[in-house]
């Protein structure tokens, strides 16, 4: 198996290169379960983020990072946009999203209580990897509809064209691996 050697926040990881489309492979960065990476990345991102009232992420890979960031920034809570409607959700806000790593469209939704908590807050969107930017765009729309104001967008890694963006905070980069035909 081919791998990509990632160096970020003083850590080294060997990421498997996975084909996700007929003409594209990525270095698969999976944050879930990597406590050392979550800890180091949360510490580094906390130093780079502006003053915010609240952090938001989409389930599921960003959850451990946003949890640790919330603790380091001494914030009272964080919000997770869910990828499916739950029976307990009252008056949910819903948006569709298309991610580089999924074939079909997905939804992101917020419960009424999270919507109420977001109102009038300065919010940072947190993710593990930003690639196309589609997920953070949908999260930004959700925050805005809820009455919050996005003041920062951050991830551990920027991938592909996201590396060139000047509106996101990131700690390291990942290349894309196109297949030429």
C-alpha cells in the first residue's frame, strides 16, 4: 500500500493513499482515535484562533478536536451539526452538502436548541481537513441562518486547492493525487 508521510504539529503519520474517484486519490487522514494528534492540534489551533464565543463542527471526525479546543479556550460548550435528522430535533435547520469523500449528497442539520445557542455568537468553524470547502460553506450558512457570525474557519489540514485560501486557518497541508488518463 502506498502511503504519504505527514508532518504536522511535531508529529509524523503515514497516511494510506486511497482512491476516492476514478481519477483521484487522497492521503486518508483519520483523526478519530488519535489522541496524540487531537491534543497537539487543539493546542496549536487554540493559539491561532481569534476570540470566539462558540465552536461548531460537523459530525463526526471533528468532534474530538472541537471538544479539546473548547476546553483549551475555556468555552462553556460547542455545537455539532448532525448528518441526519433525529427524532428529538425540534424545528431543525437543514442544509445539503457534497463532500469530496462521499458520492451522494448529505445533509447537515442543527437542533432548535443549538440554533438558539448560536444566536448573536462569534463562531469558529472547526474541521479536521478542509478540501473543497463545501462542508464549511454549509456550516457557515447554518450559523448565519441561526443568527451567529462566523469569525474564523480552521482545520488541522488544508488539502488540494484549499491550501491557497487566505480565509482559513490550518496547521499543515495534504496534496491530492490525481490519476491522469
